[in-house]
C-alpha cells in the first residue's frame, strides 16, 4: 500500500499530481490510501512517489471538470472512484458520454451534488458588518454539505474585493484582508453573531425576490462587445473611476483567436479612451508586426480599465494597480472572454497574470510557455512592452525586444493551433 496526503479535503491539484504519478508507476486504485494533512492514520504506509515533471494525462475536459467538483464531495471513497474512472477512460473501457457506466455515473452524481451546494452557498451567504482589531470586517456563517468553500473563494473575491470579509464554516474559514486570501480553522456559528430574528425574513426575501432578480439580470448581460463597453463606462466598482478621465475598454474583432491583456491604460490611453496607443502601445504594434501578427485582427484589452496614477504637478505618473483593483475589474474581463471565446489569452506582465492566476507572478520564471487557466483555457505569459522601454542599455534592449517578439510568435502559433 502507498499513501497520498492531500493538503486539504478538496485538494484537486494534489489529487491530479498523485493520479498522474500513480498511472505512470502502474499503481492501481486499491493500492492507495488517501488521507488529508492533519488526519493521517496512525499506521502510515510508504508515500507514493510523486513526479511533478510528468506530462498531463490526456483525458476529456469533461472528466477533469467532473473530477474537480467530485473531489469536493464528503464521500470518503471519492478519490478511489475518480482514480478508477480515470483508468477506465485511459484504457478505453468506457467513454465520458457513456450513460450506463457505473463508475463514471457515480463521479457525475458526486459532481452534481457539489455543484448544487456550491450554488446554494452563493445564494444564501449573508455578510454582517463587524469590527475587529483592524477595523470593519464583513463576517458570514455558512454550513456547507460538502467542501465548497475553496471552490467558491474566487466568486466572493471578485464580488467583494474592495472590503475585508470572512466566511466562517465548521470545517475551515476563509478571510480576505484586501490583498490576499487566508485559510483559517473551522469556527462555531456563534462567532458570526448571526442570531437575528430578521434572518428568516431575509432568507425568504432572498429566495423569492432577490435570487430570481439576479438570474434575470444575468440573462440580460450585454450580448456584444460594443454593448459591454457602453456598460463599463458607468463602472464604479473601485475608487479608480474617480480621478481617471474615462473607462478604457478593449478593442478588436469579436472573432479574434488571440486576446492580449495588459495591465491598465496609461496617460495617453486615459485621454484618448483607447488601449495601447501610448509609447508602450506603439512599441507593441511594432513587435506584433515583426512577429507576423495583425493588430487589426487581434483583440487587446487591460486587466484594469481605469488609469491609476500619482499626480506630480502637471504630470500623472503611473501607479501599479493593487490586487483589490484587479479583482474588482475581473467582472468586465470575464465578460470580454465570454463574448470573444479566444483560443489563447496572452498576458503582458505581472498584473495581467495576477488577474487570471489570482496570485503573485514572477514573469521571468513563468514566461514563454502555455499556462492552464481556471476556466480550462490556455494562457501565455510574457513581459509588458513598457518593460522594454525602461531598459537603458541599447544592446540589452535589443536582446529583450527579440525575446519579446519570439514570445509573440509562439503565442500566435498556439492561438492558431487552438492552444
């Protein structure tokens, strides 16, 4: 027997690495003892040797989606079930669309239950304004049926990026401090101070009025990029809209296979209302041409739609947007992606990468290769063209420019191939 210790009960990345290693070494499902850190059995088996350098397993995307949900179920046999389902697909004993396969059907059933609990959490979580040692903090209590807190953390982060908040559950809690998510131990309901006679009234209102209204709003989201850009002009989701001249939305054809995402508009973009028209944008145009990419056939946008700057007399100096501002603007970026459906997203610089990866990113270490994104798409990271403009040494600048053009060519080839 081998053991696998996952970081937490819904550790999909840990599960994926272990399954990849088990398949490579020929370890069958019944030979693995799955456990979670902090809850290992007293008698430990030898650890399963893990190899992060192994290539990804070639399975249908639908199976990966079901497994990512199913791993969040409370059923202790979910790991073995997913492992067995994976082998059946790899060995050709079943197909993902086989409606009579008991193993794959069981995984789908677990995924469906988790999906319902995920949606229930989004619908019923109610924050209460409280005070702690750092000031105002919105606190909520939720008792999930399954391990859906981490699954939903991005949802709440995108919607409440501009305030500190904490969601308490019996298993584990999550706190957003305005810059990063922190995972905390489980808590009791009393710590959320939710004993309020108005709760029942509010829950009835939410179920009968608010949620149907939200579903209706979702149904009438802008159907074109032009309509979406018009809606974004009135955005006040973060304080950057105040000092900025205007919202600077993306531009380009709606059928572009390559979507280029930068950090934010600069001074000239803010004044003209168009992305990538300043010095960095002009350099990007030149490099795109050298890489054989037609800017007119490419959609370009920014992770943040308003110019963040520090005034210095008549000048406005660029200021890097923070995590909260990046998260607040993700609403617009998500809808751009949904309307475009690009084959590849090219991220220019650390801020653009953070918008998609939800973590600090070292561009030098991660550039120049495909990066799987949370929605199943492929991303590709390189430097922002403004980086090239800051290099004083002509030889070093020429070398970095050539490397940047090579990255653009590689991204274009991946986009053309469907990533």
